[in-house]
C-alpha cells in the first residue's frame, strides 16, 4: 500500500506541475499578446515596411494557437484588403517618408490581386515618395510588385530569372492502373479537366487549348504591366534568351539583371538598409543597415476600417467551397450561410456585396450559400458580386444571384461544369488474393461498393444526376446573365476564362475591385457611396487564435535585417517540395471527395505558392521523418 500511495503522490505532483506550467505559459502568452497589440505603439516617422513573408490572400486561415512558440518561422497569409489599406493610408500620411518592399520570402498571390496591389504602389510612388524593393531573387509575382518601385535592389549573389506561368501537371493513370484502382468518373463539360490526372496519362487536347488561352492572356497582361511600369527594362529579351544574356555576364545573373535594366542596384541587406536610412533616418545605437521602420501590423492597427455611415454587408467566399462548418481559409457552406442570415437578421444592412475568391468545390455547399444570398434579395437588398483573383466553378455558382458582377481583367472565372469521382479497389484486392461476395436485395444494395466496384445501374444514375446538376448550373447562369441555356452551354463546358474574355462573353459586367462593388451597391440602395462603410460578415476568431495572431504580429514588427531569402537554386528546391505537396493533395482529394464537385483544375498553379497549406505541412512532416 505504501508503494501505491507513493506512486499516487508522484502522479499528483506531476499533474500539479503540468497545470502550473500550463498556467504560466497561458499568462505569459496573454501578457505578450496584450503588449503586442497593433496600434498601441506610437507610429514613428520613417519607412513603412511591407516585409511579405508569405502569400497575399483574400481571407487568411486562423493561426494555430501555439505555432508562434515552435521556434520555426511559418509563412504568413496577408489579407489583400489590409495590404491595400496600408498602402493607401501611407500615401497621404506625412509620417511615411518611403515605402519598402521586402520580397525575399514573398509567396505571391493571384494575378488580379497582385495587379491591384501593384497599382496601389504606383499611386504611392506618384506622390513623389520613394519606393524601394529588395530581394535576393525575385519571383514573377514579386517582380510584378517591385516593378512599380523607384529603386529595385537585388543581392549581388542572387539574381532573377522569369519563368512565366505554366509547367508540368502530375498524371496518375499509370500508377492507378498498376495499383489496380478503378476510378469511376461522372462529369459534364469537355473542358472540365479536374478529373484528368486520375483518368489520363497526359493532358487532353481540350484542356491544352483552354490552358494555352488562359495562360497566354494572363502572361500577356503581366508583360504589358511590367513594360508600362519599367519601359526601359529589357524583359522581353530576358524572357526570350536568358541564357545568352547570363553567359554574356560570365554567369553573373545579378549583373545580367542590372545590365538589362531589370534592377537598379546591386547590394546586400546592409547596403540596402543604409540607402533607406539616408532617406528616412536611422538609430545610431543599432547595427549598420538599420533604418527607422514602421511595422506593417502596427500601421494596420493604427488605421482600422471605417465604421461611419450606413452598412453595406460584405460576405467573403474564399478558398475551396466545402460542406459543413469551419473557420476561414475554406468556404464552409453552413458557416457562410449562417453569417449571411445572421447579418440580415441582426444588422441594418442596406445592400450585400458577395466577394468571391474560390476555385469552387462542393455543389451542395455552393447551393447552400446561393440560397442564403437569395434571402437578401427577398428582403429587397441590392446584390453586387465582386470577383477577386479567382471565381470559378462553384465560385461562379455562388455569383449567379448578383444584380451586377465586377471582376478584374486578370480574374480567373468560368469553369461552368460539374463532376463526381469514386475510386474502387476490387482489382487492388484481387492482386492481394482478396475477393468479395454477398447477398444483394436490389441492384443498389451496398452501392457504391469500394471493395467490389460499382454496378451499371449506379453508374447510369450518377451520370444522370451529374447531367441534371449541369442543366441546373446552366439554368442559373442563363437566368442571371439574361442568356438562353443553349448560349451558356457554348461558353461553359467547364472552360476557364480570364476576366477580360469573360466580360466579352457577358459572364461579368464591369471591371473593378471590391471598393467599386461597394460603391455600386450603395448607389443601387440609393445611398451616397462616400457615406457608407463595409460591414464584413465574418466569423470572429477565437481567443486562442487572437493570442496567436497577436504574438505573430509582434514578431512581424520586429527588425530582422539579417534575414535573407533564397537564390534561384533555393527557388528550384522550393518548387520541388511544392510538386510533392501537390501530389499529396491530389491523392487526398481523390480519397476524400465526398460530393458532387464544381471545381477548377487550371486555377491551382496560378495563385499563391501556399507553403503554409495543409498539404505542404503534411509533406514537411513526412520529409522530416525520412530526412529529406
């Protein structure tokens, strides 16, 4: 008994110790968060620093509560409207003497989003305030922003190569056949290529045609924008014959960039910091290369969204559209529908703006959201749709209630088509010597049977259901756009369009961003656009998420002159890891797709390089285990 009592006392002591440690950790985090709240610090006179260590998205995911304590620098997601507001507020504030773009770790964003931010940078520069950009190696997305700077710096040991959009897509048909997996596909739309990686060994002619048109248009817009921002830069030559220019510079990529006018200065971070310090001042007590900086999060905290005037509701549909409930980062149908319905019931909304930035997803969840939007229309509220970087498939489905649809020329939209996919493993099991048998009361008993395969009756029913869903999709678009279903069918078939072409096809009405959509909604509600404010209908982050965000904000505002991004070879290594992460994601989607889908394949490689996504996090865990 003494031994048992002693063991019990030891366990109680361990438990008490763990509780004490947890309480100390909690209150330590709380103290750090309270002291790190943006806006509590005085804003100095200096340079506003956009140190973009991650991607620009429409709606960031919630940060894991204790991720900031891991010691690992996690990529961050920056809300596009916050970045735009930061630049616009800085443009007319005398405390901001310069704008610094630190693009060493920038993961990009969708072309339309980058175009908006690039234009905001140009407007800042038009005030005659300097804009300085720095990176070890610029990506195409990073250079889209940097091109509007008055000075572009690159590390002498780095350098920039432009790649343009496109690249290889993984196809799993050969592997699936070897494993004996039987992939049952039900789809409508000859351009609906999302299922092709599971059914083909290469790209279909229809998918190739659509991709060439889309990528050609988007890359043409990128080239035009760069030429407008930096007319003397020899970007065309660097795209056509980069090898010749680099060999002529004896393999010095940075020197070749300088000679081509792509960058203005070569220098490391210390030299760049000294240049900024000469413009905005520095602290003599700090190491060489420091300058007076205004942190992004402090600046955003000091400039909250306006709350004056009448309320225009803005609901954001960002990320994959999925069934059920959840937080930001994915568009959960039940959650978004509830936000809309609660906003209509509890807030005095005068109009509703639907901000879409999604490749689509579940048809069921898309319809759930569409019906909630229609409730606003039943109340007599004007409905204005604002398409961000991406509004395809299910993203277009939820746009159909709009009285008017805004998009950008580089918005990716369309992909009007649906599909379903079911893998079965009867051949795989047979290879292992496993067979199936049983009694079935009807042709549908036990169906869909992932062990024994599907029956012809089920295949017929599911294909008929997909075709019916497609007809409904066509009907919703036809009613919304004032077309016949036959006309919509000709421009649908799952094909993806850029915003400029979509406007010509009457899939969108006007060019403009979310502020243009809010102004239009105000006018339709017979209000003065200057006397309204956006009431964002969003799920409030939990206490733990707020703690994590506050802690991350503190780290983000800290000076980090020593941080250095990767060169061209580091970018190649990152792309290799990204390809492996894509493979994991493709396998996961095949295994977990549980409903009829309206989703876009071509959209995947055109947006943010989301190294913070779930697929990449899983990949990092695996690579850590196997030592890669």
